[in-house]
C-alpha cells in the first residue's frame, strides 16, 4: 500500500493529488514552521493548483521521483499550498518572486527560512539542471551546503527581500481624478490591438474580458466606434478559435498562439463568468445574435458540468487526461472522418487535416491531432459553401451532438470540485446579467441558488464569509476578493430580480468588508484581515486573469450609491479612487476594470453640461 504524507487530511483536491508523493509534504501552518525551526532546516514551499499542467509535470518528474523526494526531505521541510485556497500566500510569495527577478507562474517554488521570509524563488524546476536552469537535485545540494557553512548569506538575502516586500503592495495617491487615464488606456489598447485576430498581445493571448468590458463601456458612454470594433473583433475571433470548446462549450484558459488556436486546455470558472459578461455586454449593445449564442453556450457548459446539486459552482477542469494535455479535446483525422463521412465539408469548416492542424508545442512537429475550430462564423461558411445558414446550423447541431457523445466516452479531465466564494460571486453576476436580456428564468434561478448557497453554507454564525467549501466543510476566513465579488454578484442579482433582499445583503457585506479590510491610513482594501501568517499584508490592484478586489469594489461602491442614493457610498468610492489614482494614471492599461469603475463614478459625480 502506498504511504501517505500529511496532505491526506486536507480537503483541497490539489493537496490531495500530492498526498501520496514520497515527499514529506506538510500543509501550510504553524506546525510546519515549528518543525523547520526544530529541525534547523529551511522550507521548500510549492504553490500550485489542481488543474495546472506544469504542476502535473513537476510532480511526475520530481515529487514522485524517490531520489528527488529523498533530497527534498533531507534538505527542507516541504510545504504545499493550493493557491486557489490561499491566494494571500500566493500573492505575497509571487511578489517576492518578482522582486528576486523571477517571471512568475505556477508551480511557484519558494525557499523560506523558518520565520517565513523568502530567499529564493522560481517557477517550474526540472529534476536535473539543464539549459542553464537549475534542477531540484542541484538546488538541494547547493542550499544544504550554504545552510551549513554560509548561512549568513541566506539570512541576509531573506531579510533584504522581506524588507522590500511591503513596497510591492504600496500604491500612489492622487488628488485629482479625471478622464485622462481612461483616454490613455483606450489609446494604448488601439496601439496593441491585433486587427487580424483580435486581442492585445502577440502570444500567449489571454481572454482578458475586463479589457473588453472597458471598451464596451467606452462605446456605450461615448459612442467610441473604434472601441466597439476592438471588442467585437476579439470576441468573434475567440468564439471561432480553438480556445473555445466547439463540442462541449466553455473557454479554455488562454491561447499559446496569436490566432487563438492552440490553448492551454484548463477551464476555469472565472473565465466562464467573465467571458459571459463580455459577450452579454456586446449583445446588449449590438443585438448580434452570435454574442448571445456564445453566452448561452457558456452557461450551458457551466450548468451541465460545473454546478453542484446544491447550486454552487465548481472551480475548474484540468487540461490533462491520460497523462497528456488536451487529450480529451483533440481529434485525429480518422476519428473525425468516421463521424462526418456523409457531410465532408465539415472537415474544411472545422479545419481537420491528416497531419493535424497544429504543431506540438515542445517539438514543433505536426501533432497528427486536430483542435476543432471554424476560424469564421457559420454565416461566413454558409455563404462560401452556398448553403442556407439554417441548414448549416441544423447540420452542426446534429454533428456536434455525435462528437459530444463520442467524446463523453473518453477519459474525462479531472474536475476540481471545491467551491470558491469569490469565483461563485462572478458567476452569480454573469447569470444575473443575462436573465433579462435573454429572457431566461432558469438563469435567474441558477444565480439565486448559488447566492443562497454562499449566504448559508459559506457564511459563519455572524454572517462573515468563508473562502472555500468542499466535502461538507466551509473553511478559511474570507478574503477581500470574496466580499467584493459576492457583493458584485448580489448587486447584479438585485438588478435582475428587484428583490430587496439582495441589495440588503450587498449593503451588509460591504459594511463588513469595510470593517475587516479597509486601510484606514493609505486607503483601499487589504486582501487579508491581519499579517500574522505572512511577512507582508497584501493589497492588490492589478487586473490580471481576474479583476482585483479593489477594482471590483470601486464598481460596487458606485453601484451602491446609484441604487440606494446614499452619499456615504459615493464618498467611499471617491476615497478609493483617490487612493490608487496616481498608480492608475501612471500605467492605466494594467487596471482596466478599475477604469470602468472610475468612468462610471466620474460620470455619476460630474454634473452634465447644461444645454442652452
């Protein structure tokens, strides 16, 4: 029988994945750091998440390798952290990684002294050194030698990084709030925009729905046609590309190329929520049915595969199955031909080729597999093939179901079935926002079931939020993101239903958030309530894969002002905007969701010009 380590007692699917490694993993906690002090060892901190491809690679290569595990156990006390359970730990040590010159990513590898200060950071490490990158075995040898004979170098490095950590979470105030950062962000997006394929980076390309929401808002408020075109081009290209699962629906995490073809195949709940919000925003402005169909397909995927019996939403689905990334999603030419032999034009429409339609990312050789993608909407294909669009749609509906049925018999990627409060808040907002425009009562019901779950099962006796629920257990005191995102969802639910309960709950949670997280000195919201566990108290503003709690709070506070008429919410929104105004003005493109809140706030506060 395979032995287990201390992770076997955890609830996190990611930690449980490592519970049978020969590495003597411990969960994050005082016990691990006390053990390191007692054993006089540094700590090896590994941070990742259950559906992370490179986390799986490092586990197979190193953490399941008896030789590597023995070296790790001999040199360190080893600690595993699920970044989705503990985003505060991830935020602090990712900031340390950047301070030490690392590029960031997961798995995040950090070496700590027993007082939790970091002195080395990297991401994925191979077992043996290669191509100028240190391997785990050499790292163990070098650190053990330094710890024994030159420990002062490690301690000094740790003190230096810890002293600089607070600066990673410091932001510049501004006395003046105006539209300039909003205009600058629009200009920068125009410069970066890929007119051929949409998006704003060459590769890899992330959906970044908050940028699209920002552009859609600029069109709505100012009639900016260029902003609308950038958003529409990107949304259409994503929906027709390989980043979209054409058979089972839902968006993969990001595309490794500029054409949105070859994704990293993870499916994250937050991506489904944010992309659905963007597609619905575009639909409401343009009435283009393509966008409504895209949002409805996202919702169909979430309701089918990502919703618990209690109505809460699961976290993610893995990229890997049968030991290979994307194995569940790709098709050989023969597999596909067996399904479409009577309608051969679908091989052209979905870009299926005998040699495969993408190259292996590692070797650069033809993959012999195909990622189904249309490249263009079906309306375009109907015109090219000189068939009616309705006939083509009917063919695709039948063909897609056949492909889905065949695919369902494959080994399904792992599902991370924990429930995260903050991500559920985003999904509540997405379902709520689609209820009225699409006239879908079932979306309203889905949003209300999830909201009731959060407020009953993810709240303690005093009404404070927990961060994670799994296997009957709610745990981990809520972070600022949990409060901000749930408030965002509840306000959208109030707008959809006009039920006062949801507005009252939003007000209650915002009051709690102010009490727990507000920085009374510099303004803005800390991520955590205190600093006891970490060498710095994180405060985040960057709108990355998800918008920050501070950006969402700016939108929330302005919405509370508009819905209640309470000037205290407007005043809080103004203080929040001022607290980060200098930083946002210096680099506005990094804070586009914040800018949507700033735009709405300024238009609500600045009187409209009087007409003669």
